[in-house]
C-alpha cells in the first residue's frame, strides 16, 4: 500500500511520470492542435468523463495542460513551454537512434559490396 501511494504522489509532481500513462498521452495528442472542453475529449477518446477529469487534473498539476474559462465552458489546452523539457530529453535519444540506424545501414552496404 505504501508503495502505490508513493507512486501516485510522484505521478502528480513530475511531467515525465505524468506522460508515462498512455491515456494522458492520448489526451495531450488530442489537445496538441486546439483547446477543447472535457466533453469533446470524452467523446473523441471514448473514455469515461471522471477518468478524463482525473487525467486532466494530473496534467494540469504538472503544468502540461492549461485550463481557461470561456462562458460556461472550461477549455483545456497544451502548455508548450512545459512540454519542451520532454521534447529535449527525447530528442537526445532520437539522435542516438539515427546514429545507430546509420551504422546498421553502413554495415549492410559493406556486406552488399562483398557479395
């Protein structure tokens, strides 16, 4: 029991842990181009409304999502600044994989020359 509450605390305090949850990534993807009300997220992703609200709360707590009121609706959208550290971290690995793939390609080309 102690471990699960610790994990839950970490999830709400760190963007990397927050996006480890696949449905939260789905929500971020959905919000990437446009602000949306909760109802649109629920309808589009086929999740339960309480679940979407809980995920949005976590994403808001870590700063990845912003909420603003428009009339009677609350619109949720991406906070691009907060996503930047995630992008920068993953791009490190993107470079690594590009280098790996380049080496595989070069080795394959070397083998083809020998044939």
